[in-house]
C-alpha cells in the first residue's frame, strides 16, 4: 500500500471561485440603457394620460368640418393658470388653482364694475344657464383686479358666480387682451386643466351670446370622454 502523503488526512481549504470584474464601460452602457428605458416608459405613461385631452382638441380644432368657424379666438399655445394666491370677497386667501377641474368663463374688471363689466357678468350668467345639464361642468368667474369694495347692488346677482380678487399684474401672467384693448374688454374661456385657450371678441353684446355659447358647447362635447361634472 502506498504511503499517504502527510497532509492527506488534513481538511482541505475551501475552493475559491474567482469571477472577472465587469468592464467599467459595460457597466456604464447598461446603466444608460436602463435609464433610457425608464424615461421611455414614463413618456408612454404621460402620453396615455394626455391622449383623451389631445384627441378631443384635435377633433374640435383640426378634424372638424371647415364650414364651422369658432366665434372665439383660439389661443395657441395655451397658457396655464399660474400658481398664485387670490382673495374672496370675505378677505380669505384662496389658491387660484382651486378653480381647476371645471370649465371657466372668466371676466376681469375693477370692483367699481362699469356698464361694460356688468354686461360681461350678465353674459356669463346667461350663457352658463343656457348650457342646461352641462352647466354643472362649468363656472363663471369674475376676477376683481383691485381692492375697492364691490357695490352691494351687484352682490345679489353674483350668488352663482366665483368672485376672487387678483392683482392686475398677476392676472396679466395668465390672460391678455387683443392689441389695442384692455383685459376687461374680453371674456376668456379656460379648460378644466387651467389652460386659457380661447378669447372672445371685445365688448360683446347680448345678441352675440348664442355664438359664444355654441363655441362652449362644442368644446364640452369634444371633452365629454374625459371631463366629468364637479371638482
């Protein structure tokens, strides 16, 4: 019998497996691919969320029959409502963006509210009322551009309105008139995302209310798939 090696009876050390370290360039490439993939997935999610809104606007503004002409002026690109603070008539601070999730027909005027201002408020109230069951998806808004008191005689007619004080300089971050006109000369239409997207002609008269309402109704129909009543 062959003699045993002196160390054969001793426990043998554990075998060690050595792996090659990855190349730094390969690691960087893998990280870049992973980051790009994550961004692509995020972009796809955003597109899926935005698709109904984009489709409704595309239907209304691009694919609609050419014989249909809007009364209001389309604002492109739309202008998003700024994240600023307003005050209600009781003096309480209110975020302007609390108006989101409703269609808004907006007027701007000092608290004194001359005859043109009163005409706009009348048109806002009557137009919203004429929308019938769709009015629950809408609000009419008066942005008071100064700190003066509102005439008590007006208050009874504003019970269904949203009235907020916003300094004129802040309003001008969001809404703007046609050249040669003032902010208070127009009515402005804002979508539920807070995007100002239509401006109506200056100094509207009562006999033009139907044309304004038809524009608004078409937009409400186009957005019916994603916009529901109530905030």
